[in-house]
């Protein structure tokens, strides 16, 4: 990422190299030389520190590495007055500010971020409004929005990069401690725990390792997870851990963190990926309740499903209409030496049965086609093939033909459409399903993070900046999730689906509330609040009068002496922002 301002090309004899590539000329800085004994000469190691400016060949646009090697060069951290738009979009700013006040986030962020707390909140607003996490575009957002930064200062993308790299583990852990201290630890809560992994092609990061990627592109990954309070509909904390660690192995550490935050009366709602005897024993040992889902074809529950086959699937008293399934409950043990009775809630979904049968039959047909092509060859097949087919070979080990295992295939076909939820507490099948289905919120959080905050790509190449961005996105998710819940409550209250009561649509509508500055005078509200905007604002306890009051406050701030035109530019010496760490070997 090259900044949009310019500095003079450093004069370091023998160590500054200009290298043309296409239409651009890059500035390389030689940081070391390594002697190659085979070739008998020194091999230089160079990094790209900038790109020559098109307007003046004596100037260059620096990148993130420039300040690390030339720390005494002062770079502008703020935009000049000319970058302030004459039209400011204030609607979303007002809502985000109100939500953060309700959640008591502003004092926590101020305590942990210090003088950069305003910039941190501005970046949160940027992620929500623009649905993008690319730091170089933040100044474009700040150009036409009011800001939380002191004096509403517009910081440069270099400042953003520097700030992200400067965030410490102490600040992140301190925020999570303060955030969880606000919760009522005496209250009984159920929490959702879910994780995801992300492919990475960045530089050398300790957390990035090869593992079991959900979207395997042959790249290393890192894992992130979120613990979500289902009772209060709030994210509690998050984890980031190396890509080689699987979900089952990480689970006990999450439980330990939950205990360390003071949550005692907790139940865990888990996906089937966390099912293991060790995890079950760990939760039992800490007296935690759990709700976990298992597919009907798993050996653990297949016998229970078969024993209840055709006993409840058409019984209207077993119907759970909100989810179009039928359910029944029985008791049993999880494994042979289990000392506790669990509730096994068995469900059947006819639409799911049709889909799963279609997938199973298509899979068997693909395996059969593959086996047909291998006839007459010496081939060793995996257990997937031997599970569904009897494989016949001759005395020389040549594969002859395959026969379907009718009993195995029929058994799996019979189990299609069934699934099971296991709970430690006694409850009905409907109660268990409603609790488990609530974990869709955690799935929506990951979807929001990747889709509506723009984190499909992290756009960093150092471990420090990666950790800072994951933290920033988590805090942003807290605010966005609260906005989502408020809008959803309004939709339920008015008993009519309104297309503008989704977060993206509401943000788009709120962005139409504008303040304008004409003839170099003061900023004033441009027009009255519309009826649609009033409905959205009412979701957060705001009214048109609140908008008028805050518009006046924003206008007074921008006309006062603490506005951007009087703010002194900050220049700090030393320190590498280090957002991008990859070296270019030339």
C-alpha cells in the first residue's frame, strides 16, 4: 500500500535503487548483503520503500516500511482543511454514538486506547458504513463524515497503519476484561461458541499455519472464534489461534477463559465439530451444561434413531411448526462408561431427508463410476469405497469389480433427514431446538464480519497488525450486532416486514441525513428527517429533535477553535509501523 502523499527520495549512496516495472518506478532500499559461496559474490537483500511520484522524480510515495528504515522523516498524520467535505453525512454517526453510549463502550475504549480512542471509534464506524477494512480508504470516509477524533481531525492512512501496529496485547486483553466485567455473572446464561478459519497468503506470521481449512486453497490459515451470550444477545470475547489447532483441541481453553471472566452459571451451545469424549468430560468436570448437535447417521445416535423410526415422524403432537420438523425425546448414555443420563432429542425433517438422500445417491454414483474406470488395474482404494462397496480382486491383486453393500447403503438412506440434539438439562425437544437454532446468531456474526465488515481479506502482513484488526473487527461486531437487534425488535413490534430495517438498508437511509456548508459559512442540517428515517431512529430511542440537537453540536465543534484547521500536525520520531513485513529480494 502506497500512501497518497509524497516525501523526498532518501539519499543513501549505494543503497537506494530505482527499479522500473511497467509504468511505475519503485524505490528499493538495500538492507543487507549475504555472501553466496557457490557463486562467489554477495547477494543484496532489498525491500520496496516507495514508488517514484509521476509529477516529480525527486519525490516518492512511501509505503508502510519507509518509516521503519527512515524513522526521522516526518510524515503527515492529518489531512489539511481542503479535505473536509462541504456535505457531511451524520445519520449513522448519531446512531453509532448512541449505541456505544448504551453499551458503555466509550469509557472503556477511552481507558484502553488513550489519545487514539477517537480514531479507534472512527475506524469502527468506517467498517460499518463502508463495509471495508482497507486502511488506505479510511481518509475517503472521513472526508464526508463527522468523526469521534478530538476536534474531528482527519487522520491519514499512514496514521491508521501506525495505530494498528501500535496496539498491544495489554490493551486488547484489558478491553476484554473491562467489557466482561460489565456483565451480570450471577445470571444463568447460555453461550454459543463457534469458530472459522481464513486462508492467508501474507508474510511470515507465527499464527498462520497449515491446517484443516474449510475452503482449502492450498494456503496456510489462522483460526478465530467468538463466544456469544445467547441470553443477552451480546458477543463476550473472541479468540485467535494458529491454523494447525483444530476446534476440538481449542475448546477446553475457551472454557478456561470463560471461567476466568467470572461466568459460573453457563451452558454451552456447540456445533457437532466440538463433539468429543474429552470435551464432554471437561464440561462435566466443571459442572457446565451443554447442548450439542449430532447427525442421525453417527453410530452414537443411529441406534436410538432406528429404535424410534416411524413412531413420531407424522405425529402432529410432535410437530415443531416454526422449524417444520418433528421431534421426540428419550434418555440415554453418551458412551459405555458414562455416569450421567442425557436427554437425546431426535428430529426428522422431510425436506432435509430429500436433500440428503439426493446427495448420498449422487455420491455413490460418483464412486461407482470411479470404480468402473479402475477395473483391470492394480489399485488400492480408501475406506470411503470399501464402506459402500465390496471390492473384488484376483490373485495378483488386480481389481476386478465392485458390488454395492446394500445393507449399509439402505441403513444410511433410512437415516437421512434425522438429526439429534443432546442436552444435559431436561427439556422438551422444542425447547432444545429453539436454543440450538439460536446459535445461528454466531453464524450471522461471522457472515457479518466477512461480508458486512469487509474482512474476507485482512490486508496486513504482520502479526501485530493482524491481531489489531481482528480486535477492531470484534468491537465493531459488538456495535453492529446491537444495531441489528434494535432494528429486528422494531420490525417485530410494527408486525410488518420493512425492507429498510436491515442493517445495510438502514445505514444507507441514515447516510441521507446531511449537514451542508454553503458560501464558506457554518455547517447546518440540510433538510428535515423523513418518515422512514424516523422509524429507523426510533429503534435506538432517537427522534428528529435528537438529530437537530446533535447537528447543532457538530456544527459548533467544526466552527470552534478545536476544528481541524487549527489542529497541529503530529509528528513522532522512531518506531516502525510495520504493517507489511515481507521483504523483496532482488
